[in-house]
C-alpha cells in the first residue's frame, strides 16, 4: 500500500457544530461524514450598526489524498445534516452612507485524489441534507443623501479532481431530501439617497475533473433534490438612483473527463430542480439593472482515446437557466439589460472510437434571457441579448468510430430558448429590443 495524506481543512468552526464531523479511514479510503441532526458552520459574519461591514471567508472543507499504489484511493464526503460555508456582511446606518462587502474566497468543498500508480482514484460527495455556500451582503441606510453599497462576491464553490493511472471518477449526488444552495446575494436599500448592489461569481461554481492514464474516466452529477446556483443583486432607492449589477463570469457546472486508454463520460441526471440563474432588480426614481452570464451555465466535455466518449444530460425534473434584469423607475428613466454571452448547455465528446453528445428531456428545460423596464413618468429601455446557441452539442470521432449528437424532447415535456424584452413608459418613450444572435439549438457530428 502507498503512502497517503489527507487534510480535512474544517477549521475555526462556529458553535453550530453540535458534533464534529466524523472522519474515518480504512486503507486508502477516506470518509468525512456529517450526521443527520448535526450542523457545521464555517461562516465569517460581520454586522455593523452605524458603519461599514466587510466579511472575508477563507474557510473550507478540504480533502486531499495522494498515493502511488495499485490499489484504489477514495475520498468521500457524506452530509446528512447541515453544512454552511459563507461570508455574511450586514451594515446599517441612520446618519450617513453605508458599505457592505461579502467575499467568499476559498469557501469551497474541495476534493482531490491522486493515484500516480496503476490503481484507481475516486472522489465523491453525497448530500442528503443542506449544503449552503453563500455570499450575502446587505446595506441599509436612511437620511437624505445617504447612499447604500452592497457587494457579494465568490470564487468557486465545489471543486472535485480525480487523477489515476487506473480508472478515475468524480461524482456529486444530491438526494431527494437534499438541498445544495450556492447563492450570491447583494441587497442595498437607501430610504432617501442612492443604492448600488453588485453580485459577481469570479470562478466556476461546481467543477468536476477526472483523468485516467490507462483506463476509464467518469464525472457525474445526480440531482434528485434542489440545487441552486443563483446570483441576485437588488437595489432600492425610492427617492434616488438605484443600480443593480449581477454577473456570472464563469461556468455554473463544469465537467471534464479525459481517458488516454479507455472510455470517458460526463453525465448529469436531474429529477429535481436545478437552477443556474442570474438576476438584477433596481427600483428607484431612476433605475438601472444589468444581469449577464459570461460563460456556459452547464459545460460537459469528454475526451477518450481507446474507448468511447459520451456527454449526456438526462432530465425528468426542472432545469432553469438564464439572466433577468428588472428596472422600475418613478419620475426618471429605467434601463434593464440582460445578456447571455455563451451557450446555456454545452456538450462536446471526442474519441478515436465512438463519440456521442446526448440530451434526453422528459421534464422542463427553460433557457430564458429577459429584460423588463418600467417608468411611471420617464423613459424606459429594455435590452435582452443571447449571443450564442441556447444548446450546443458536438461529437467528433476522429478515427473509425461513429459520432452522434441527439436531443430528445418527450411528449408533454417543455424545452424553451427564449429572449424577451419589455418596456413600458406611459408618460414617456419606451424602447425594447430582444435579440438572438445564434441558433436556439446547434448540433454537429463529425466522423
């Protein structure tokens, strides 16, 4: 047996830890368990009355194992209780402006398994409780001319890597009783001044990687419960200017399976509710709301040499993907802009044998880009854009195999790729543009 190291970076936990997570190891199998009824809270909380608040969270759950052996190495996390990894900033002021900033830098669930020998490596998460990874900023102020600023930011949330000379696998399973909540929330309220709210995701929310040097590689995500990857910016300034900005810079769910001498598969199975949403809401005398997605909501990639490659999504539940902006103004203008720059669901499979990209839908898949602007007495402008295909499927068999790209939408199921803009200005000028620059669904198979 090789030499293995495991680090469980659950440090500085708050009082919520009724019972510390149980850790066990047998051979090269390492398990971290949070039992039902227990909770584990890794939260940086700053509450300030009469001033500004900044909460920076660097706490995480980290599991790493590195071996050089012919036997498998496995790293797993089971949560039947409640795990919270968050940055919470709350600031209130009655005599001046206020600033609240919540930064969840490394507030992640991190798993890494390396077997540099001939054996297998696997990482897994099984959630039947509540797993919450949050950045929450709230700023409230009153008094004439006082401004409120709220910023919620996050890096990655869940990161899984398995690399092996043998088979490699990374899996995330959210059971029917489970909730995975990855949320950035920025709320700014100014009773008599201006309000600014910003929510930004700077890295991929959920990442899964598997690499095999001589066997199969597989990454999988199964959701039977509720899984949210949500960004929300809300700004309210009843007597002033309100601006809300929400942007997801990177992918919501990213999967990558690579096998040098075997099969590679990247799969998502959803029977619950899966949301990857970005929203901005601004309400004021003058209001601007901007929401954008700058990368794919879901990206699945499979690369195989010496075996088949498959990227698949099977949905019997509900999948909601999109960007929405809502601006509501009183006496002045309202502007709402929603932009989806990249594909909502992206699949790519490449192999020297067979390659397949597959979507099977018997539930509901909604990809919606929407902008809504309303001004009671001024002008209103609403702009909604989708720059890339809603769904992109590509399969490439670069030797003697077959390539296929298939999408099945069963009777009674719904599949939408919508771009919607609405503007209303009863006493002024209203302008609305809804533009899709690419296909709703793109498929390519090359053999």
